[in-house]
C-alpha cells in the first residue's frame, strides 16, 4: 500500500509505503506524485518529499530500479526527497544506489526532516 499525505505544516509531502507493491500501484502512485509536484511548482513552493519505507517489504527484483527510474522522471534538480529506511543496512544499500543524486536515505525521521528543510545541506553519503 502507498499513501500520500499533504497535511504537513512545512509543506513536506509524506509518502507511507508498506507491504509489497505491484507495478500498477507504483504507476498510480507516481502519476499522483507528478500531479502533486506540478501543483507545488505552479504555486512556487519547494518540492520536499519524505518517503517512509520503514514498514515496506523487500520488493521483487527490478522494482527498485523501476522506482529509481520513476523518481528521475518525477523530480528535478533542487527538489528534496528523503527516504526513511527500515534499518541501517537498508539505508547503506540505498545510499550506494543513490550516490550522486539529490535523494537522501535515512534510518530515522528527525534527521530526514531536518535535511529536507535545510536546502544548503548535500545529501548524506
């Protein structure tokens, strides 16, 4: 299941993902995200996304690469995307995959939110 929450007072788009996802669910999610992101851009608002994967299952082969491709289609330079992982091992694996992108991987929420709000900080390595 993938849910989006737009109620954060700082304008952070919170995405909560749990369980196992199908490609159809991902397609619907990224279609919705592109609409949300486009609206933020039209309004002159920064794009800040906190994607909470802390309760997500390990996904099928190829899904990770598909998600990364969709992220590149959805987000632009200057957008901030923080991914909350279930554990430090997942965080390190994701950071290795994301190396060089403007996406940060975190194992706890507070540092992720702090990074999202501080535009001058590079993604953690």
